[in-house]
């Protein structure tokens, strides 16, 4: 089975059955391109919402960006496992803090608004969809809370059936006066949801019921990172045996072993994402494990680079170096399904930049392909028909 076929199958959330999105593409000839959805900030008048480009899988070239759907501050996106729907947070406060659901036009990639539901908190900054496509999970950074919303057969969202307010504080009085939930993701078995809270220096773990879209604190309820580290996002290793947290405030990555039966984590190591001689201000943002499981990447905002690491059989990380992102403030990035290309979103310079990944060494090399998008902050791939 090819790496692309494996990705398409796993992206469809296979749990007992093959969902059509994966089956159709896995049985077809290798696609020439994939669709790339880009989440943005719209409060600078340079963007109107969610954009799309096509990535040529042979050359790494990007098509001209097109507006796919209008929505305010869609700073993070999630793709439904059927590839029929896209979900976007609106990073705002009050009644405007919500997750919006969109239907995807298969041929054009255009997004049609379905509905939206409030996240019951402020500053929603992350949304994910469980592997069965039954629920959308959101993290509210401003108020430090998480929620789960059932997804209907037509992709629409129902009111939240689970809501949990985090409590406590961290060591930094400026950044950690209270909780700041920064992400929530399902583990490979779809049994546990892990939420990184920057304000608490914890990865909180919840038992997840897809049929009921509920979240219940696990026992033990969390794992900790170093004091003042500020965990932001997490990424699972393809084996499911390891999970990695990128720490925004400390510019580090913490590696954990992961027990998928119990939903427990045990720290292996913590490594810096910055060169030892870099002394200016910087913070991390996105983290992703290569589909092969051999490499891990994290973005540095300030140093404006992608840090690369080799992943050992024991899950530990070995630094490989840094690749400048050819722009400012690389907030988000993603690796294409074949593991050949990495697309970085430079929020501060309004551009997407493509890098080729050396499959043997993990090294990133500029592909010479760029695209202009206003304040890009999130990148998500979807197969194309």
C-alpha cells in the first residue's frame, strides 16, 4: 500500500469501514494535485475568509489563491473525514465566538455556509473533527475552555453537548494568569481527546464518546510540561506510541510515550526549537510529524524558521537544523499526503511558501513556489476528484 493510499484511508477516519472519500481516491490513479485550504485573519482588510490553492504533487507549484468561503477570522480549520465538509473557528469574543460548518463543492472546492454554533467561550483558536465524523471539538484560548458539538448527517453542527471550563494558572503572570486552551485533538483510536492548555502547562486528557459527543476527564486527568513552557499544539506519531507537544513560550518540544489503552502520557525528553546562539524574541506555533514517522517539524515565529528533528525508534528527537520560511511569522504549516512537500503560512508577510522534504534526511529545501494570501495562519490538505 502506498503512502498516499495510507493517508487517504486514515484521513477518512476508518473505524470498521471505508468511507467513500478514501475509497474513491485510494482505488484511483495517483492524483496530480491536492487542494489546500488556508485559514486567515480577516481583521486587517487583506483577507475575506478561507482561501484555497492547488498544490501540484509533481512540481510543488501552487495555483493562484481563490476565496473559497467568507467568514470572520477563520484562524483554524478542520476537514471532515468524508471530505464533504470544512469547519472553521471564528476567533472572537461573545456571540461571535463560534465554529462554522461549510459544504464542499467537489469540483470547485468552493464552500457553502451551512450553520454555526457558539463555542461557549471566548477566542476559539482550534477545531478538530473526530475520526468517525460525528463531532467537532473546539478550544477557547481566551476563556480557557473546550467543547464538543455533534455533527449531523448533512454536516451541520448541533449545540455543544459537552463543555468543560479549565481552572488554575501558571507561573508567568502575564501569559498564564488563567487557563488558555490552545488545541484539542483525538488520539489515533478515537478514544481520548488531548487538550493543550498554555496557561496551565498541562496536556489535559478526556475520555471521548463519539456517539454522544461527550468528554469526561480521564484518570489521571493530565500530563505536565516544564513550568512556564506554555504548550500550544500536539502531534501524534503514526505508530500511536508517542505524542509531541510544542511549547509556545519556551520554544521547545516535549516528547511523551502514549498508552492508547489508558490515555496516559510519560515524558521522554524536551528539546529546544531554536539554535543555541539565537537570543532574540521568538515563540513556536505549529507541530507536525512526517507521514513516515521518521521526522518532526515545528515552526518558530521570530526566528522565522521551521525546526526539523529526526525521530528515533524510541520516540526521542534529534535536531536536524532550521530552514528559514522566506517570510515573517510562520504560524501554521502542513505536510502533503505523500510526505514530499511542506507548505508554510507566513502570517506576517502574507505569503505561502513550499518546501521539498528529503525523504532520506528530512531536510527542507525551497521549491521556488509561493502564493500571496493575506494573514495566512492555518493550512489543511484535501484530496481532489
